[in-house]
C-alpha cells in the first residue's frame, strides 16, 4: 500500500498504520500541506517539514507513540504551541512530531493546596483564568502567555518579566507525569512538598524535550496580590538607570519586575504605539511592586526616592489597571515596534550577573558603534536577563551574517562576565553549538551521560540542547578543544 | 608492609599509601579508635566503622580520592558534620569515608549579586554570621544549623522551620562544583540565573551523596527582614489549631513559619524548660511573620483575628528578640524534652498535603490509642511536614519493634493521603526500603538509570536512597511486586 505522493514517504511512513491505531484517524497528519504548518516554531529561520504529525489526546497515547518510536529507532520531537524562540520544536524530516494541542484540560484547581493539575496543552494564561475566581493566579508569565502551552513552558523552563520575584517555571512545578524516551509513564513529585529521591522534576523542567514528554503537570497557584503599583522612571543615561536598579536591589526591595529600555527601543515603541514616555529619556525603567497594600505603599516611596537619587528626571506612578497598562504598553510592544524602524532584527537572549550589567551594556554600545549595526536594548534588568535586538536590513547581502556576528559577540560578552548564553529562550537547535562556550568537556559529558541514561537510542528530540558533531561540525569547540571551566580556573565564570 | 592490628585491614587498606599521597599523612585516619568516631551520624541506631577516613582540604584532593575509589571499585561515603537523621552518612566497612570538615572556608560574600561562595564543610550558621554585617542571611535553617555543614545540607536538601516561606536548600543553591563518582570535577550553574542545559543542580541537591561530592557551593543570600513578629496561639483541640492554619494560608498570608505542638509535646516542653505556654492548651501554634514593618504589622492583626475566629483562647504577640526567643524556647526544646517523659523515642518525618493534615492527625491519635503507644506531635504545620515522636521504653523487650511499627504506619498514612515518606530528613539507609511505598518500579527504574549514568560502578554511597535486594531483601515490595503509581491510577497520590 503506497502513500500518495504528497504524503509522508520517509522513515516514519511505515509507522503510520500503527500511529493511526494509537491516535485515531484524525490524530495523525500525513498530508504535506498539513505537515508543513508545523515546519518551524517561533524562531522562523530554522525550518523542517516533519515526517509525520501526531495529535494524541491522552498520556496513554503519548506513551504508545513514544514507545513505538523507541522500538523502531525513529526520532520524535515534542511540540506545544510552537511559540519557542530557540527552534527547540524544530521538526525532524524523518521523525514524528508529537503535538500536545489536543491535551488541554484543566483537571483540577485545588485551592486548599494552592495548586492546579493540568494537561500539557493548556495555555499558560488559561490557568490564571481558571484560578482567578478563587483569588489565585499562575505566576510565570512569558510574553507569549496567551497562547504558549504549559508543556512548552516546562520544556523550556520559561520565565517572564515577573520571574525576578517569582522565579522561573521550575519554581512553580510541583509534580509531573512524564513519558520517558523509552515510553514509560512515570510520576515525579506531587502535591506535597519535597518528594524523596532525585529531584528529576528540576532536571526535566528545562530539558527541552530531550528527556521525554510531560503529560500532566501540577503547578503552584500564587495568591493574587492585594495591590500592584507600576512605576515608570526616566533617566538621561543607561548608566544612571543601571545605578537605580542596583540601589533598589541593594536596599532589599524586591520588585515583581524591573524592566529597562534604551533610547532606540523607546524610539521604536513611541513610533509604534505612542506610549508617551518622558521626552528625552536615554533609558526608562519600569518597576512593578506587588503584595499587601501596606508593604507596597511603603516600597513605592522608597523606589521613588532611590530613582531620584540615581538621577531620574521624571518618575510616574500608576496603580489602576488602565494606568498600569499604559505604562506597560511601550514595553510590551517594543519587540514588534522595532519592526517599524528596521526591516529585520535578531532577538538575542543572554544573562549577566547584576553587577556586570553596566559594563556589558557599555561593551554592547561599543560593539554597535564599531560594527555600524544598531542594537536596541529591552530587558529584564532586575535579573540581568538581556534581550538585545540586533537590527539589520534583510534585503542587503551579507547583512544577516554581520548582525549574527554582533549577536554572537554579545553572548560571548555575557559568558566572559560570568553569565549565560540564554536566560529564558532555551538552547534548542539555535544555541546548541554555543554550549561549549559555557561548559567544558567534562560538564557536557555529564549532561550527555544523563541524557543517554534515559534515552540511549537518542530518539527524543535529537540535535537539540547539546552540541554534536552532526549539528556543529567537527570544528574545534565541540567537545574536544574546549578547556573545562574548572580545570582552567576561570573563576569569573562562577 | 602490614598495618597494625587495630588499623584498616580490609579492601581500602591497599589504598592507604595513595590516599596519604593525596591528602597528606594527617589527612588519612586508619586507627580503629579514630575511625570509630565516625561510625554513625545523627541516626545512632545504624552503625558501621568505616574502612578508612580521609579528610581532604581541596576540590583537587576530593577528585583524586574519588577517582582512586572509582578505579579500584572501592565504595566511598561523603560526610559533612554527621548530623543527618536518615543514616545517609553511614560508613561502609570496606570503603572510604570522605569527610569535608577541613574544607570550611567562606570564599566570598558577594553582596551585589546577593550570594555567597563557600566550601562544603562550612557550618550553615557561619554563612549568616559572615553575611549579617551586610544586612543579609542564609535562609535554610535546619535545627542543627549551628553545626551542620552546607555540603550536608546540599546532600539532604535540608529544610527547617522557615522553609514554608523561604523554601528548601534547593531553592537557595545557585551554583555547584561537583566531583562526580568517576572523579571528574564539573561546574553546574553559577552566579547568574537559569543556566542552560539540564538543571543538574536540582537533581544533585538532595541526592544524598549518591552522585558525588560538592566541593564549592554558591548560595543565595536573603535580605534580613526589617521586622519579625512571633505569635503564640493556644487552642482547646488540634482540630481547632489545624483550622487556624488552613484559614491563615487560605487568606493568602504567608508566614515565615507555622509550627504546631500537641498536648503531649507541650507537657514535655513545660516539664523541661518551663516555657510557660497557656495552661490547658491541647494545641499551640507558633506563627512567625517577617518582612517590611508595614506588611508585618498588617499581617499580625490579620493572624490574631484568624486565630480568634478559629477558636483560640489566648494569643500572645512577641516582637523583641528576647520575647520571641521565649516563644520559641518550648518548640526548640521539644525534641530533647520528650526525653524527660519517655526513656526513648523515634523521630518520624513525613509529609501530607495541607488539606489532609487534620485527618492524618486524627488517624495518628487512633493509632496511638489502639497500640497503647504514646505519640507526641511537633511539626511544621504550614507545609504539612509532620514530626511525630513515637515514645517507648527501650528497656522493655519488644518495645522498639512495636514503636517502629507505629512509626512505619504513620508513614503509610502520609503516603495514602498523597504525601511523602520524608520531608527533610532524607531517605538514606533508614527509608530506602520504604521507597516502593511511594514509587512504582518504572519510577524507581528511572531514578536508578540516572544514578547509574553518573555512577556505573556503584561506588558513590551505595545502599543509600534507592532500595536494593541487598539492602531490603528479596521480599515483595522491592522493585518487583509494587504497582506503578500511574498504571494503578492512584490519583490520590498526586
């Protein structure tokens, strides 16, 4: 029985009858035009049409699909809503793309134990919608939260503007049902605190689909704060804004978010949404404070005074929902807005320790000046998570390469200053070959031993997360010629 | 060259010259009387004299010792201060006991990045002592914090009274240097947030020495709160006290600690330290609130009102350091105090979801009545972490066995109600054979695959944490006859 020409014709084709038996007729997509819909995630310059797409509706179906892949040595790639920014859900041309979009039931809102039990395809914001009537919300808030899936958040350990105070996804996952790469359904953790044994929840969260597929997630619910206030403070230089960040944190205030934008990002946002930020600002800080009203009121005064002392020439304070939305409008539109001042741009994602923030921002300015390539900075200043936008004209030959070079150099700066190659977008395909910049061969070997312990066949999301000769070439830097961090005594790494 | 009769004469004896070359003459103990000092940790009914004891002074020495053990197939057991309560540091008669007590330098207090870098032998409280002049402290506070080591805290994922608000050790470790069981020195995480790759920090914290030895630890420093208030509230029944806990949490107040004691525990504390708790109390709650003064003041009023509404007949509020110490005096002395009303006792450690607290406490009372064995309850009520003290007379034949049976049944109750066999004391040798009560074969196999990926030879703290036929016998319940949680659909487990 041969498939029509436009249907799956490679390795997974042989699996199609069995996949249909598992997921039903409508749970398996073989038509090329349907498969093509899934050819990329949010990082669109990596594309691959999946061999076959399956849409399971239960943990048992997921386990059966994964077990089949394991037995036949066929790669599988898990995918949630496909909003990821590191090509972590890039399909495999000869593999199965396992999409969780039909597993979107909220199974339980358990207010007394302050948790929710959900299927992986549930949209991040839907948990908050379900919990809100009880006075609770789900804290991790990636900017894609309206559409991104909890399963994808688990895979990428997603953060968001408010992870400064509330932490990443890993800090909010209490229990997981997981289908391992060999197709076993295991349960890690649960509603009670601190389960014994290895904390594989921690290792699974952020494993980018390489350790299997989450089929049920127990997440913490967080009490909706009594009061939230958003401050907007304008500065004449990025250094002055950075100084305000340091003094706020140094004084022991823990805002729920501290966001920073530079002149170019402000200009773009102004052009796009007329957000009416203070004229002449070379930097704006958005500082959000939440908690009991008594605490927030005291902290607002403190932050206002600290911003003034750091040289702010204007600070606005917004407490109503509408007023606050206005303050956030510029920040939230910034990425899209940059599209109005540049034909194309690369969104970089790196982290530096807070103390290195000013120095690294200065070096980025120098890099930009030296290369003639504009860089707009919009970032989570409180936890040192930079999101430089590297602007270029994609109609100009070689422009992408030059932008990519600047973008890569920014990551090098982060690593040199003891930071990291990604804050919240993950490694995926996009940065796998950059892992040796952060980790030595022993470190990577330790990761790889762990991966292979659960996935000896290498069928779970291959060529993601860790560098391989296939992915990165046999060039120096992959596994071999890199100095182990520890042996080389790069104390600044720490 | 033969060793003196009282010196190491088993497997590790052959390693002694090499161990001396690594750690120096004074870094290797072979004399029986010296080795015997280390025969048990805080759980004294498990004893074993180690084959040889080494006291390395650097990460390089640790790595060389572990590599040697790996090459020769000799087991090693890491040990910090030896205060653990699950026999996790029980020595191996034919192995090397690797004691970190000489690695006790505080390498850095980095206020701007709110972290400290320390060696594993540093005492928990010494970090707070070093950070206090800067207005910071180290949050995890096991009751042994004056002497227990940070390395031991990492191995056991230690908690304490204040982990309700501040989390366990795993929530405060940002980076680790680790010697893996094959003797490689690797670096996980660092000062910046959210390092890419598998979060092996999370898995390593709480791995009880089975994945290697931490040689350097980067921990979060927490800002010393502006104000701390401690409330003592007395109730006529445990149920009423439990109701107060539920309503405090349900109202969204997050105290730094909520401790509860029952009548027997109060009686013991009163007899021992005359703590002057309200007469006639069948339950007392200690509720500690900390944070900005404005917040704490508002919350104190709220908690007072909630306790009154739940039926408290007396609530005392203490804010000065001395007054607060008086409130804590009874609680802190309770374990030792029980020694005055009973010749011997077993300290159990289990967890239940908050909602199951009242039910499980009632069942413990029934168990106690049915068996005629007294049980005193002193526990972290806020996070459902029970510490029942099972009292018995160790001079009476069979009394230990009957007490142990009640103690084991309490754990079964915890698991039945969706809880866990340990909250903060760990699994060690003591509870390894109880792991199949919580986990099915697939779950345990997944843990074991991970363990073996880093320790294929099984030399790192063998017979701890996971059940083995050697440890638990070939009886049903070990790996074989246990139903997988997921397959058996025990939804209450979650």
